[in-house]
C-alpha cells in the first residue's frame, strides 16, 4: 500500500488490494464496518502542482461539473493485532 498513489475519485487499486488481502484472512479478521461520511466543500477547480493536473471536478462515473461535496468510505476491522473484542 505504501506505493499506492491516492488521488480523488474511485481508488480501484485499493479495491484490488482489499480483495487480495481478504482472501488470506479468516472469518473473524474479515468482520468489519463500513463507515460513510460526507461534507460540503468549497466548489473550485485548481491546479495541483504535486500531481501535475487540475482537481475539483466530479469524479463519479456518469456525473460532471465542479465538486461541491466530498464522500469518504472507510472500512474498519473489529479485530486488531494482539487484542480481542
């Protein structure tokens, strides 16, 4: 994961990694919760010098325009190394 580039939009590399990782986990390790968060953001299109392109447009398939909200999905496991619930 340390070599994964994180940009706005759907992160297909992360989905592929989770699929591979999930296959090597036992049932208890796969128990998790999907947390979803949304917030309003300032609508703007700006040039990002770090990645060398413009950011701020909607990145959802079949949608267009300038982004006004950010949506985050976070997958959180119940089991942690060295501890049990």
